[in-house]
C-alpha cells in the first residue's frame, strides 16, 4: 500500500509535520507538482469543495504495475469502503 497526496510538503495541511507526529507503516508520497494526479486523470483544478488538488481515489495495481481497478471520488468526502477494495484485491490475485 502506498498513499499519495497531491500537496506540497509545507502545504495547507502540512503533511511533513503530520507524519512526524503520526508515523505510518507504509510509504507516504507527495505529488507536489501534481504530475501523478494529472497522469491518472485525478486532478481537480477547481470545484465546490476543492482547489488545485486531487479527487480522492483508490487504485489497485497488479504485480506488473498495471491498473486493475480505479475508484475516483466525486468530491473530497467520496471514498470507497475498505471491504470493497479488499474484494477487488482478492479477485485480482486469483
């Protein structure tokens, strides 16, 4: 598992400071120039709940790095349930 945030290290939410205070057990990457966000069609330039960030998304890739599944949230509160992600992972490993 990898978490990617479309934010600058010293951006509004200060992810560098947050991670220093709240360590996690998986990689946390920052897409500071939004290149990854744009490459996957997740860039959210402007909306009622967001400016210049990413739509929340969950991607499942296989061992070769090929996308098997993508869920793109419509707004900053739209997330896929963990149980649904686990079903996708189970199906993709068969």
